[in-house]
């Protein structure tokens, strides 16, 4: 976010982080691409008005004039993709329960960390419940479209079912001795490999931010081609 709004080329080298993490974890790159693609419509919607508000020409590509709005739109999409790719790589490699535990140890209010963990754990349960209700409505409705009034009733019933399911889950957890603490999992500690890993990536990010790496690479490629 510290780059200029027209920055495009300086952002590209930062993709080395999610790609390297996913590759080291031996996860398919297609896994990362499918998840990141979900962010594209949101980023496009955010940056789409830019070409209409910023019409000053910034780049001449042959006979084509490119305004600053199109460049800033591309920059917004790249920033969104970078943020999403880094977050997805972190969750895929570390695991969301481990991330919540780390946030708790770093000082986040425990109630919030537990809520995030439960949201991640039971989001699929809520989705399955909503899918069952939708299938049941379609079977009883004969394929008729859902009106606004019926949609409100469906959402209200889903809320009541979710409330009832949450109450049962909470009672079951209390019966098993849940006190709001994180339990289970492997104990973690900060050692030399972890410090070297963080320091290495931070140093690389600082280098990419302060130095014109893309210009160096471009000059090197042109020198080889000549």
C-alpha cells in the first residue's frame, strides 16, 4: 500500500512470496490461482470508476494513449491479488487454528480469537444447512422463483436453526470441559529457523520496496538480448 497509485511493475516481484510458500509446501499452484481468482471481481468493482475520473494520459504505447485511471485500476487489482495470495498461502501452510492460537498469544482478545476459530470451523456447517433448506424449498415449490417475502422467511428460519445449532454445540463443548482456552495441537516455539525465515522475507520485502528491482531485471534482460 506504500507504493504510488500508478505503481504496476514494482508490485510484480512481490508475487515471489506466495508462489515460493506454496511451492515449498508442495501445494499445486492451481490451488492458489482458484482461490485468488475469487478476489478479481471485487477488485474490478472497486477500481472500475477510475478510468472515468482520472483521464489524464500517463503512458503512450505506440499510438495508444493510456490514462492514469486504467493504470490505477491495474494497480488496484495487483494489490488485491497480492494481499489475497499472501493470506491464502499463510492459511494453507499454517492452518487457521494455528493462526488463531498465534493471534491469542500475540495479545488479541481471546473471545475474538475463539470467535474467529468457530466461524472458520462452522462456516461449512452453515453452508450445508442453507443448501439443505434451498433443496427442500425447490422440491416443494416446483421450481417457482423465490419472492422477496419468501426469501426473508427462509433467511429467518436459517437464523433460528443456526441459533439452535450453536446452542447445542456450546452445551456439548461445556460438557467436555471447554473453558475458552485453546487446547490441542503441537506446542510451538520461536527458534533460530523461524527467526531466520522471518528476517529473510522481511529483508527481501525491504529490498523490493526501496530498490528498482524491475528496472534492474529489465536492463539485464535487454543486455542479454543484445
